[in-house]
C-alpha cells in the first residue's frame, strides 16, 4: 500500500495553488476586486499558502486593502525601468486628480479614458517626454499595468486596482517626509540654512 505524502491533505485544501503560484511568479498582483474567487481562496488558506511559498523561497505579502503579491528586493533592470515608468504614470494621474479636487484614496472609482490621459500628458509634457513617454506610450504602459494587476481594462477606458496602494503609500510617504524636512528647516536657526542645502543629496 502506498503511504500518502504528509503534504497531500494540505495540498488538497488548496485547489488554486498552481494558478496562484503562476500568477504571483509572473510578477502580477492578485486583487480582490478583479478576481474575487481566487482572492477568497487565498484568504481562506492564507497561512498555508504563505508557509508553502516561503518553503519554495518566495515571500507572499497580503494587504488587507485587497491585494497580494510576491515581494522581492531583487529586480532586473527591465523590471526596474517598468516600475519607474509605472510610478511616473501613477504620479501624474494622482497629481491631476488631486488638482481636480478628487479624493486620492478613492482611486478605484476613477475611469481613465484616452482623452483624459492625453490631457494629463499635455499637463506634464516635459516630465513625460524626458522619460520617453508619449500619449500612446502611456496607453501601452496602462496595458502593462493591467498585466501586472495594477489596473483593469474596460470598454470605456481603465480603472486602477487596489494594488496601486503600493505606489500611493510611497508617494504619501515622500510627501510626509518633505513636509517634515520643511518644518525642520523652518525651525532651524537661520545661520544653519546653508548647511541644510549643502547636505542635500542630489541624484
């Protein structure tokens, strides 16, 4: 008689293992909004999935706001470029919506269409041109964002998914750090202001 492998009962309770592993391994984010059935499966057996993936050398991160991904500190130069361009794309989108008085935390409600995206490109033309991003380039980048689980395509345009919180958190962290720096500079003695400027690291 064949003796069952110790993992067999555990694996039987994770029917979406192969699908989730392929999804995360491709660099994509799982979003509760876009894939509710897969999300429910992950949520139900999160400790088991996290433990198994860790044994395979992958760190599963699950954010309570509704997204999950394989976290890695080692990124190829190509992925690094895509991440930088996505950061720029989301930054100009958030900037335009903030100027329009929109609540940034409700970004999943926004519908982004080609016409609006062209207006955003015109507003940030110098910045986007420096990165080599034309209006069509922004559309291509949104397609990549869809592939990675940051956005979803709809007939009338695109919607951002909760995984974009990773970028929004970063932007808000930078803004908070900048405010703190400004406050410290205002509180510092006047004669020390030159030292603050001299100590600034310029990329």
